[in-house]
C-alpha cells in the first residue's frame, strides 16, 4: 500500500464514559440521557459521507473490554447498535475500525500485565470474544492504552509491540479481511515501562500517577522505534501505523521529540496516519471549536514529512462541532485552501447565503487555553463581551433558516440553537456582573447532566472542565487575560 496523502480520512468518535455529554452518544447507559436511535446514527453516517470521510472509528472502552462487558446487558445492547452502525457505514462507503487498548479492562481502568500468564490469557480471551461479536469490522486498532499501561514484571514499550503482534495474529484468525492499525500513542507507546504506581500497585488506575506515563526519554524513544521497525515485517503486510509528527501530546516535532525521521522510515514499508486528538477538540473543552489555522498547518507538515496517508478527526461532541468535522475532512482533501473560506462555505451550505460574518466571531470561543489550543485571542473583556453579543444577534437572525444543501445531523435549527446557547453563555460570563455560580449550574445542566445519575468516575474531567471555564472568566479583569490558563500542551491530568 502506498502513502497517498489524505486518502484515509477517519472520523473518530470517542464516546467513553468519562467523556459523556449532551453532544456525544451514550452507548453504555441505557435509560439515561444522550442515547441515540438507529435513525440518529444513520443520519450521522450520511453526513460523514457528505463531509468526505471514509472511515468510522470508535473506542472499545475498558468498560466494554472486560467480563462484565462481554456478559452484561449493556454489552449486548452496544453490540447490536455498533453492528447496525457498521452496516450503515458500509452502505455509505465508510470502513469501520474499533480501537482497543492492549490490556486495559473494566470500569476502573485496570491494566492487566502480559507478564502474568493468567492475566495475559484473560486479555486474549477478551480479544477473541469481541472479534467474534463484531464480524463486520474492517480495521482493528491496537494501541498502548488510554489510560492504561504496564511497567510491572519487566514490561516495557517493547513488550507492547511484541504482544500487539500476537493480537494481530489473533485478529487475522477471526477476521482475515481486517487490517491492523498499530498505535504508537504517547511519547511513544504511552506508559509502557515508565508508568508508576503506589506501593503494592497491581495495575489499577491511579490518577495521581498518570503524568508519569507522558515522560519522554530520547533513549527509550529510539529503542522503541528501532524495535518497531524490526518487528513490523512480522505484522500483516497491510498494517497501518499511527504515529504523529512529534512524541508529545500535541504532536509537535521539536528537538528530540521530532518523530518525522521515524515516520519516514515506517512509511517506506507501511502506510502511516495521525492519531492527533489536539487538532480539533482535545478532551472535555466542550464549546464550539475553531482550531483550523493549526489544523491546516499540520496537514501540510504531514504531507511534506512522509507523506501521511491520512489520520483521525477526533470528536467527543459530534452534535456541536460539525464545522470541525467538515474542516478536518477537507484539510486532507485540500490542505492548501483557506480554512476561513471553507468555514464560510460550510455556513452557506447549512444556513444559506449571507452568513459569512459568523466566521469572524467563532474563533473567540478558543479564548481559554486547553489541550491543542494554540490560538491567541487579543481582546479586552469588554470587546469580547461586545463580540459575543454580536454573534448572538447573528444567530438569532438565522432562526428557522431551512437552507441546508448537504446532509446534516441533527438539524441546522438544532445546531443554531446550540451555537446560540454558547454565544449567550460566553456573553453573560464576560458581562459586567455575572452570577458565576448560577452560570456554572446552567452550563452543567446543559452539557453534563448525565453525571448526576452516575457513580463518580475514576477520571473526574467533566467537573474540572466546568471549573476551568468559570474560573477563567472569574479572574479576567479588564484588558489583561488571566496568566495561568492551564495546560496548553496536552497534559490533561
């Protein structure tokens, strides 16, 4: 297979339990909010085809990849719906990929150790069970783990590569037609051999130690990539390798973390693609995104580097960030085009002519730095407030504009109402006397209400995300932006 730039355009919908929200499908908690019908999924697939995607990817989360997921009712319902989605995707010329961490299992995100025979056999059992339940799968992604990794009993990044090779053979036994997507997620191979835990640690998820999985060491990275190149011929010949331009959360190819030399060597034998979450959304920064300058710059770097055969558009808000989905697909098809003009084109297709001014104001939602957001908004609080009021005015003027010329999910009017909610929310937050506590409750109820009906998750990112937005505006005085805006370069822990 040749690396033809942009030929593989992947829609990656991450609907994991710690990323649930009003704009993402709830696939594991029947009876609670945000569940999607088969009709919803069909409409989404139709939109993805129209936008230019040809792969639908999802994460088989640890809550599913465990005994409870195999035997439980929620696992059976998930299996039925994902097989329906697979049928619809095939009807609309999309392949389907499930992505699964090598050995992380259960709602508590426990990572089993390949060095313990009984634990490795449990992993193999779970892989066999899910491969048999998802027969229409076209691509199987094996990746180091999110958030799991193992450094017990001598496990290293090389262990992951060797054991992934075993699972690739297992995949071919059950699904001979399926391609393998081998993930290098992380710095590279997230956490394997370097993740730490407390005394007596047995692989359970401990949030306080997650930062250790992102440690970068050039010697480790070089040894890992040399071993990967050595073992690649042992994988199926059509194996895809997911590798970013850089060994860091934002895929930035700087200094020792520059992954391009390795990407070029891999691309000489196997197709490569990106797995970059940061270009479109990051995680749990739930707002209408506009990160397209960096998106298109990165696409051109990817084209020049190897080239890349394609990559993912990550989303956890498909019912809110349709513009990001459109731009991400188009960035592979026409990477030299003006992303602002593509946005104007998008709104003409959704709402009709005369909607171009929206594009002037939408980047302002990125005023809060977060994973992957490198945009600098240079406005005073008063000017920001004025611009958000103008955006709200424009959106109110589009009420019931039924002008969409492309398949659109859920509907243009629903999309307009969601954009208006955020514009009015940000206008109130930047106003002269906001009731921050009330606005926090309003945002939570609109976006995250499902968590009021679920036990506390091991990863409390939704609560952190709300505090981040509210605290930004609470500390923003006059012309100067708050100095400490949190992690700009992907350290989501």
